[in-house]
């Protein structure tokens, strides 16, 4: 399921795979994405999606429904990541509870939108995911390395994506890695959810800040010895979050 990225096919219109078995919604997504200039393919099942990825070439983004006729999107996303495929995945689902959002991120999804969603927000998140992909490709090709980071019992190499925590390897998605990098560049400063959405997600004026909270939960789970009593990724009520590298910051 590996293939070229859109950065490797510079100049081509991004290709989006919509995996959705609800025909009306799939057709609507295809139409609106094509109006935005994307090339779009549809798949109703996991089997069709796998065939599209093998026969139709590489995709730059996947919109993935969770409940599909022949399986669930969680398993499919996990399969992609275990195969080393880092294509951005945005999950679309009627199951919008916190547990499902966390599970989706756990399997390697880059973002998560609960149905019904507003089309402008979906399109903004699609643009954001593709921009991150493009910028990452350019950074890898043209920019000096990001280097590393260590705090507590965590060691991170941003260039190789190698992460260990408590002497065990941790696999981060690109978005999780980008969020951690942004925190590392602004230690001890309270970062608002809006700033994080703009600088990491590249979403401007987004009304939905839950994505930030979900990803902070993920970082705490990976890197805090007591995720419910965080020492490194500290909440400041009504303001945002602060990264404290030595783990002694006061909690807000």
C-alpha cells in the first residue's frame, strides 16, 4: 500500500480516496472535493479501497468512514500504519464520542470529524492535512534537520521519527510529531488552542478546538508516567497548554 507522495509528484493535483458506503454522502464529498480541484476516487468497502490503492496508484489523503460493510476503519487505518504507509487519514464517523475519537487517533489517524459535519470545516481540514504533507516533504528535501529532544524518560529524533519512552519505542503520527516539535520550540510558554490549530494544524479561525485536547491526551498517554497528573504537558485553565521540559512546572 506504499506509493509516491504528492511531493514526489510535484505539480499534480492531489488525489483523495473517499472510503464511504453511504452513496449520497460519498457522491457529495466527491463532487465538492472535485470542485476544490482534487482528483477523487470512491470506495464503498475496505476491499475496494485496498484495490484502489494497489491498482490506482498513490493517494495524498484518505477520508475514511469507520463503519463499513466488510470491517471497520480503525482496523484499516492500523493496517496502513503497520505497513509503513503515512498517507494522511481523516476519519469521518457518526460515532463522535470521546472514546471513539481517542481510538481513531490511537490507530494512526491524523484527524477526526463526527457526522454531521460542516462542509467548510471538512474542506479546511483537508487543505490543512495536505499542506502539512507538502511542507514536510519540502522540509525533508531542503531544510536542515529538526534535531532531537529529550525530557523525562523520553528521547525523540524528529528527523528519523524515532521515539522512545520508558525504554520502549513509540510510533507517532506526523501530526503528533509536529505538535510535539512545536511544543519543544516554545517551552514554558502557554500556547492557546487557537495558536496550536493555526501553527500545527494550519487551521485558521476554526471553531472546533477539541482536536487539540484529544492530541494532548495522546501525548500525555505516551510520555507521562501519570497521565492524569501531567508534569510535562500542563493545562492552564481557560488559557491553553504549556510544555515543561524538566517536569516541574506548576499546574494551572
